């Protein structure tokens, strides 16, 4: 299988709501078009950033449908189909396949601490449900489950397993997963704060929750890595991390801050669903400042690359 379409900067798509907090078709299309125009490689739909854990099956299907109808064939589309039960995950997987997604992905099962064998069966049943390739989502800080090398090797016997989206913090995990999986395998960098380090240690692509509010900065960082300009790569990573730390320091949650900035950028996709915290009045000044930080960094590194 040709994995080229997975190499690149792939924003994690945000949940798009109307004023009542329902999934909005209009806003979903708007965000999709906005990111398409920024020339990202693809979209990761319905993951953490898609607030999947707080949405009904119907809402998740609706979002998958709107994005696919709008952008399939134009961007690489990855559907995150992880749900609490295997049954619901399989329903989402089959729906994503009908819609023409390029790949499926899923977190391990959450809530109960299940043994590796159950996680293996869970991911395998999702894979058996369609012909699509599958990307393992390793995110131990939210799921409590750490993908082991032996489980990866066992899963790798299934040719549908084409990659891991790795969000654990040690960049070494990226290197180890690549070494264990061998050729024709994609490891995606997860932590946006380590984008440059992840790419340098071997990540073939990257999927991240903050790309959507500043895609240019990750596209530029990727360009610096590709052209061996490590001075600028390190520098832009510092700017990115300053911004992410600011995004995470408000009363509102990181996603609420991101959505408020997107609104200032002209893309209104509503707020976040509780229990995620929405923006507070007192956050507004900081939000304007972060937007300016983003604008300045984009202008500066755009010039460096021009
Ligand atoms: C724990 C978590 O949600 N990780 C995301 C996915 O890997 C990241 O993209 C973060 O959103 C990002 O690194 C900001 O902390
Ligand atoms: C990467 C990320 O934030 C997501 O799973 O949506």
C-alpha cells in the first residue's frame, strides 16, 4: 500500500456546534474548507479534539458524513471510531468506510482497565468490520493504556495495521514503534509540543489538536525539518509551545480557547460541550493576545521561508 497520503501535517478536527450546542453542518463545512485552504495534508475526524467522548453515536456519524461529503478526494481523511463499546465502534467504522474515508483509527477501550488481550480483540474487530487500513491511537495520558512493543508486533501481523498515532510524551516511543514495526509503516507525532523532536526521531507524519488554530506554524516547522534548517525548527517550536502553554492557562479549556481564537480568525464553530469548560469573561483579553502571538509568528516565519 502506498502510504504517501499519510505523510504530512494532519489537524485533528474540532467539534463544530451551533449556538444551541448542536452539531452544525454549516460550521463543520466552514472549518473543513478553512483547513483545506491552508493546504494541510488531511484531517483526523472525531478524535479527542472532536470531543468524541461527549457526543452521541448519531452526532459522530453526522460529523463524519459532513466532512466526507465536503472533502473526500481533496484531503486524506482519517475517521476516529473509538467508542466505549466494540459494537458502537464497529458501527462507526462501517459508516466511515461507506463514506469513503482513507483510514480508521481508534483509542483502546476506556473506563474498565482491560487486559492487552481485550484491547487486541477490540482493535481487531474494528479492522475486521471493513477493508480500510487502521491506525492505532496510543494516548496513555487519557486512556491509561500504554501500547507495548509486543502488542504492536502482534497487531502488525494484520496487514490492515498501517500506523500508530503516538501521543505518549517520550519521543523515544516513536523511534521504538518504528523500529518494531519496520518498513511501510507510518508513525504520527502526537504531542504538538514535540512536533520537531518527533519528526527528527522518525515520525513520518503528525496529527495534532492545536494545528487547527495555527496550521501555518506546523507546516512551516515541517518545512524547516525537511530542509534541515534546525535553527529555525527549534525556534518555531519554542513559539508554538509558548502559544500552547497560553492556550492551556485560561479558565476555559484549551479547546474553548482555540475555538474563541478561530472565531476571531473568521471561523465560528461554537463553544465546547460540558464538562469541558467554556471561555470565561476574564479570558477574553488573553485570547486576543494569543491570537496576536499566532499572527506574529505566522507573519515572521512566512517571511523566513519566502
Ligand atoms: C493529550 C492530547 O490530547 N494530545 C493531543 C494528541 O496527541 C495533542 O495534539 C495535544 O492536543 C497538544 O499536544 C496540546 O497539548
Ligand atoms: C490529536 C487529537 O487531539 C485528537 O485525537 O483529536
